[in-house]
C-alpha cells in the first residue's frame, strides 16, 4: 500500500476523551472512530488488524475441529422467552419492536439460537460430538462503555458452542477449547492466563476466563507467579486425544490463578509469599461447561445407543475479538506508539522515502516495495512529501515491526537503514539484505 493512496487519518493531538493508552493510540493511529457511545467505525488500519485477529481464530478453530457458521444479529425474543433469559438478561439487552409489533433484540450471545438450530436438525448421538462457532457482532447495552473497543456496546466476538452426549464428552470439548485458546492468544503475541472464574448469567460450574495482565485491566486477579512461566509454544497436540487435552488443562490450571469473584484468601495464602501476585487483567475470553441448562429448557435431545431421548451436554466459549486489539496494544507499546506483534501487524514493514521526488530514492523504494510484495509481504510505503521527522513519528505510532529508511546519502554507499520497532536498533545494509531480514 502507498500511503498517498491510503486512508490513514493520523491525529497529531492526543484525544482528550481517551483515558488509556490503547484507546489513545487507536484513535491517533486512525484505526477507529467513535460513531456513538461504545459504537465504533473501523477505519482501514483498525479493520486490517481486526481481520488478522479473526483469521488466526478461524485457523485455530479449524485445527481443533470446530465448524464455522454465522447467525443473525437481530433475533426474535421468542427463543429467549423459552430459555427464561429474555427477562433475566435485564437492561444489557437492547430490545426493539418490528413493524408487526413483535419483540426483537440485538444478540448479546447466541446460546438460544444455536440450541434451536441443533434441536431442529440433530436427533441421534451418532451426529455427536459437534462444535459450531461464529465470529459475529454482538450488542450489549453496557452501563459504562469505555476505554474504546475494550468495553464497547457493539463488539465483535467469537462464540462457539459444543454439543455432546455425555458430561465427559463435553468436558473434553471444554479442554479442547482451552488448548486452542492458548495457541490462539500466543499467535497474537499475548500471554492470556486461564483463571478460574464465575459463570454469571450463562450458568454452570466449570468456567475459566483468559486474562491478559495489564494495569488498566478491569478485573482484579490473584495468581501464583509460576503461572507466567508457562508457554504453550509450538507443541503438536492431537485435539481428539482426551489425555493430551486434559494434560494441558492440568498444566495450565493447577497453579492458583483466580479472578476476584472466585478468589479464596486461605488457598492463596498457601502459596509461598514471594510468589503471590495481586494484579489487574483484561478478560479476552471465557470458556464454559454448563451441562443441560439450555437443552433441558429448550428440549434439545438426542437418542442414545439404547434409544432413550437424552438432553445434550453443552458449553459455550467466547473470545473478545475487538477487545483483543486494545489488549494487544496495552501489552505491547512504548511512549511513541504501538508495537505490533508479527502475527497481527497490519503491514509487515514500512518504507520511508527521505527524499520523495529524488529519482534514485524513488526507484530504490519502488524496488523494495516490489521485492517485499513478491515475497507475499505487505509493505506500507510512505511516498508522501512530509518531512522525515513526521514520517518517522507516524511509523512509530502505527507500530509496524520493521522500518526501511531510504535516502540519497545512504544509496550513494549502496545501503538503506533497517530499524526494528521493538528494539529500536538500526543497521545499514544493502536493500536485498534488508528484505531478506524481514522475510
Ligand atoms: P466482561 O466481564 O468484560 O463484561 P463478559 O464476561 O460479560 O465480559 P462474555 O459473556 O464472557 O463477556 O463474552 C466473551 C468475551 O467477549 C469476553 O471474554 C470479552 O473478551 C468480550 N466482551 C464482553 N463484553 C464486551 C464488551 N462490552 N466490549 C468488548 N468486548 C467484550
Ligand atoms: Mg459483561
Ligand atoms: Mg466477565
Ligand atoms: Mg466472561
């Protein structure tokens, strides 16, 4: 992409309304624009990162054997009356009437609709196990939308639902989700710690939240510092294997790590004092096993091997896709701007032309652009006539992992400058060598 032809409305001033760094940088880098309280337009740069995050989630869900689909944003109240949640959900549910005076609502989550799809189409245990998921816009009329995309009213969420014959099968689905979520967050450059949580209005006993540690997080968390040493890494997991998934669950949940809702002071105090941590975290996902809560209420049964009709065991599993942008920036930035992890960066490298209009500099930039593109990478070429200082400031703000600086003086010696956004280190090298380093 050439910056002169892109839409990147970078702000010079810090927007007064933004209280936390991720919100500030997302506004300043022209990633989002508020449309109304807690509701945002996703400008090209923000939208690009959102798509990257979404793609990682799709890839990891496919790896775990889960099936993508899509359900509507606007739903009829009828199914929610069947489960009892139409009344229970309260003011967070945005409601409306259609022209025929029917009660409709904006989906805050989709247990009812997916259970309805299941009961209409699946009748035998032979069709199980089944896990369906979607990535779709949700609406919750949050009392205090704030911190930009962190707590929006409209937000983008991955929500998945497993259907299983027995509790043991459903707990395997739960573990599978835990494993796949660990992989998913790590690919985004995040450490998201599974912590024992409270199930809230979804119901059920087995639930973990995934938290990214950050001072600006809204949850208070207590944990054993040993947990932050755990890494999933690139281990190969057979998602069909109960033993393998169970072993990962045990490894990642055996140390103390809880949100304030489930915190147990006595248990916490059993950890050696130097390992006790009280901190704040951002909830970027949650997994639940809730058994037959919805299948009982809505009559979602299958026939088992003996021909009995039994309610299916279910769970639901969410990732806060749009919130993740904020969480990644909270976890990875400096005082100049964002530092994107490689896995989610909107462009792989920025090319800064120090003397736009200089025939040699222009040609060198074009050549770099072509070589990077040929390797399947996406460069962002600042081909504007801004002064160098402003170009550098914008590149630092938008946080691409690499910057290649091209100017007539370096070209005389056959070199360009390659700078790592994360370390700030620069080196002079031949253009081909710079490309090779990025690739
Ligand atoms: P919170 O405790 O932050 O209100 P939640 O527990 O109500 O979140 P879930 O029902 O577990 O949310 O939804 C799954 C995920 O969706 C959450 O883990 C979170 O990452 C994300 N999410 C929930 N509410 C919002 C929101 N208002 N804005 C952005 N993301 C959200
Ligand atoms: Mg909530
Ligand atoms: Mg929560
Ligand atoms: Mg939650």
